[in-house]
């Protein structure tokens, strides 16, 4: 478990917001998704989440998978 946390790249809220935005923009169904990045108490998997709004029904699972991939790669920097 600790090894998983060490392998994640630290990022600020702005960096996470930018990465999620561009990742969603690359998929045609997800271009209209509105979202917020939210800092959460640290768990064994992550310390941030994405709150999605205005997601078209056909884009929900795709957007969820895109965000999950980013969450596996990045953690919110402790200084953020």
C-alpha cells in the first residue's frame, strides 16, 4: 500500500484541474463535462476527487474511467 502512494506523482489543484480538463477534452463525449477538483481526507488510495456536473448519460462511464486513470497516477501535493 505504501509503495502505491510513493509511485504517484504529486500535483497541485491547478495541475490536476488542467490534466482532467485536457483528458476529458480528448474524448468527444466528454467535452461538455463540467467538473470541480475537491481535496479530501487522505485514504489509502487518494486524497482528492472529482465532482462532475452536466454529464451526458452516454459519457458518464467514459468520464469516470478517464478520471480514475488520472487518480491512479497523481496525488494532491501536501503543500497544496
